[in-house]
């Protein structure tokens, strides 16, 4: 989402996921935008705009986009696939994310990832009881004891 203000245009895409923005960034200038321990910029190449993240001293492309107008029909098939198709990673995988200024928490099935900008730690949760505890304590999501999720271990 681009937001035009009197003095500048901003990319305000805070819904991209665990690697994405916490705050809007300047659009079109290539200006570096520091957000807590993460750094971003928007650059242009061959008519495409690219959101990049600085990781380990190198710029990594997160996604690219054009400024061509988009209609609802342009989004609906992709959203339907993502939400319902049996091969979609969001149908096959338990995915929970919580970005904060200090750490980004990500849970994929039973793998818990903590990204602190400069360091990333990973660990496998032992069982479903620990999964429910992490969902409650880390993400604020509470489920009844014995709740099971339909994810596939091999996803």
C-alpha cells in the first residue's frame, strides 16, 4: 500500500509476514529506513519496485511490485488459493508470527524461531503440550487442553 502525504510517499505494507515492515518506509528514494534492529529500503530496477531487507551486511529482496492498477479480481484467485488449496503452505502448515521491536517470533508446525536481527535461534517443541504452552505464553493464543492442529509434519 502506498500512502501519499504532502511531503513524501510511503510504502506501508505491515502485513507481509515475519520478514516485513513494522513501520512505513519512504518510497522511491532508495533511502535506508532503520526500524529497531531491522533495516529496509525500496529500490527500482527495470520498472519494478523492490522492498529489500539488510541482513548480515547484504541486501535481500523481500518482494517486487509494479505501479500498475490492480483490481479485486487480481487478488481474489491468489487469496483463495492461499487460504484453501490443499497444496498451500498456509493450509498444510501451522503458521503463527508475532513481530515486535526487539524480536520476531515465528512458529511453523513445532519449530519455534526467534529472530533478534543479528541472531536467529531455532528449536523444536517437544510435544503438543509444549506447543499449546508456547501459543499461550508467546503469542497470547489460548486453546483448550488436548487441542490438536491439522498441520502436516512434512510440510
